[in-house]
């Protein structure tokens, strides 16, 4: 087996929030947007998982059918156009090929 490359077709195709100093810098409406976008990839019709799952202001991201990830200061959480959440580390954001606002 060999490793592969992975990227997006557009530089700004992910809806995302940043996690600064241990707190997301977003309003409750931003959390609602993010959580309403996260989909269950194993259930027919791929329904939104909604509250209380998804992204919480408690510093955890729930990845459907996989579990919880801790969000650290400087990390970004993005959701692709299919409703899949991604945690991108602060180091990757700062030194990687990511473009963000």
C-alpha cells in the first residue's frame, strides 16, 4: 500500500470555526449552523445529528459513529459539503497548506 494525497477542490469549501484560547469565538447561531450541518454517515438518508452532538462549547467535537475529539487552542473545526466534521490542528493551520478567514 502507498500513501495518497488529499485536498479539496476549492480553497474555501469548508464551513469552519476557530478555537482561540480554549473558547470558540462564535455565537450560539454559529454553533447551530455547524451542528445542523454535521451528518450521520452510516444512517440511510444521512440525517443531521443535531444537538447535543457535533460541536460543543465544552471543547469537544463529536464525530458521528466514531466518538469525541478534544479541541485545543488554535485548532479549527471544519465541515465539508457532505456534512463530515474535521478537526485541524493549530500547527497544521499555522504551517500547512490551509487557507482560512
